[in-house]
């Protein structure tokens, strides 16, 4: 999937390097961020400090949910899409989108240990793959290995990630990239929905949580860039319009990096920095949260 974005990566590199190395006019007032995740002892002159990673490419549902796995998300099984809804998804577009949704829900549940609920989501994803007309081997083999390795939980997420990566490759090979794009979109929306509903507190926003939500503007740009190649599909056009409306909220703020602190890995689609400053407002964050909630409700509806 990352090969789709080589041109986008080059453009992002130019933009990010420009932002990170911006020079303010001498007469300009100092920028005071509303949110910052820079540590007081973290500067570009200390290269040994561990850096945060921002994934900005088009991600599998497993990858995108992992971007939130360090935010201490609380357990709440009411936030996930029930597996019982699977029978309501009849169109290829709904099946594609909710396969991505279930992929993120699976990874979310994995954070709290193995259990029957998580196994139910694995089986559901398998059935969704079948509904998409994908070869059974793409999920049956990972499922077999997962059942054999239930006592080794750390092996489960990599197996699911491989399954989704193989599905993406299979879809692209058969000229079904739009199906893959809808799947990635469903996963991205679900991850952002969980984050904004469970860990974002408008009354007392945590800068680390705000940072993760704000960083999604980069993944959204990648997603839109990919979907625009499939405007021959009216469903893609419809959801692209929805995403562009959401993008208006992300366009109202900027993320700043310190000069000399930014690293960009175009092969892995990763930005590394010690921290960032964001001029995003709570009102904007609330707008993103509310819009994502409504959008997700539409995506998971029959």
C-alpha cells in the first residue's frame, strides 16, 4: 500500500521540512501554542532522546489502531461495533468499510487480553473476508495459528496485521483498490472514534491525546489522496465528500516542529520528532469528535 504514496511522501517531506525550519519575521510575536508535547529537557541538541513517531501513510486497520495504543484507552465494549451487525452488511462497500471497523475493534479488545469476545471478532473478520470474495487462506491460516498461540498474545496482532496486508495486496492485484481504500477508511474512522470518545476529555484535554488526534490530519491527507484515484466508484466519491468536510476542521490548525528535530522516513511513512506544538482549539477538537461520531454511526449502520 505504501508504494501508492511515493509521490505524496516527497510532497510531505517538502512541506514538513518547510514547517520545521520556518523562520519567523523579527517583528512577529512569539507563537504561544495551546498544546505542546515538548518535554522541558527535550531539545534538538540532545539527539539521544527517544522521539515520537507519527505514521502518515495509508494504514491497515491494525496499524492505525496501534497509533492510539499508548493512550491508556479504558475498556468499554459498548464503543465497538457489535459482531451481530455483520449480517446487516450486504453491499460490497458496507462490507469493506466494516471489515476495517472490525479490524480496529479487534486490536482495541486485544489491549485488554484474550477472551471469547476477541475470538468472535477474529471469526467475524474471517466471514467479512469471505463476503468480499477473498481467498479463504488469507484468514484461515492466521486463525489457525492464532488458536494455536492463544497463550502467546504478542503473536496475535502481527498475524492479523499480515492478514490485512495480504488482503490489501490481493485486492490491488485484482484491480479492487477502491475496496481496499474503503476498508482503510473504515478502520481510520473507527480508531479516531474510539480515541475521541474514550480518551479525549474536553474539560481537561491531555496534550498527548490532543497530539494523536491532531496528527490524524496527515493520515487523512494520505487517505484522500488515495481515494481520489477511484472517482469512477460513486461510493468512493460520496465518502470522499464526507472526508473533505472533516478535513476543513483539520485545516484550521497547524502542527509545528523544532528546527533540526524532525526526521522523515519516506520508506516507512514515519515522521520522528521529540514533540510538537499545536495551535488547535478545544472547539475544533469538539467539532472533530462530534463529526466523527456521526460519520461512524453512518458507516456502521445497515
